[in-house]
C-alpha cells in the first residue's frame, strides 16, 4: 500500500474508532429505568464493543505494519524505544479489550456489575486517547526532524 493510501486509511480508521468510542461512552451513560433497559444497554454495549475491538485491531495493525511506526524508525532511529513502548501499549489494549468483552458477554444482568465494567471501559478509552496523543506527538517530532534536520 502506498504511503499516501496508508495514511488515508489510518485516518479513516482513527475516525471510525473515535466514533465507536463516543458510541460506547453514550451507551454507558444511558440511565436505566427498568430491567428491559438493562438488557438493551447490555446488548448495545456488546454490539458496539465488538465493532470497537475489530476496528481497534485493524488500526493497530495498520500502525504497526507499514504504518507510522516503521516510518518513525526509518526516519528517526533514536525513537525506536518510544515506538516499541507504544507497540507494547497496543498489546495491552488488545488484551484489555478482549477481557472486557469476555466479561461483558458472560455477566449477569446486574446493574452494579455493569457499572464496574463500564468504569473499566472508560478507563481503557481514556488510556487509548492518551496513547493516540503520544503517537501524534512522536510522529510530528519525527516529521519535524526529517524536514528540518537535526538542528
């Protein structure tokens, strides 16, 4: 895939992931009025969560294989440790998402359990947002060095 195409695809996937994160947050914020509401909330969280997991995996794969990570290492080899740290965070996001979805699929219809699980989701989403900022900062630093030189 050409660099421009990969950059566009990464941008599209990032926007999709952001929309899914917003959808999860909105759904987690639903107020429950009856048992039927709990059932709908659980069902919607499972559905959006599965979509989120697929898009997250796709985006992380794009970043890791032929994406910005390889470009940063090529243009700024001194950033290899930073890239590896971000790659390890990717593995943590994969694992955390899988665990949350596994528990969500098997959880009883219990508001307290759901609230705890939603807090875990929120924590993970916050970590992903902070991670995305670190990625952007690393990429910008790498591009500035490439364009502006070492000075």
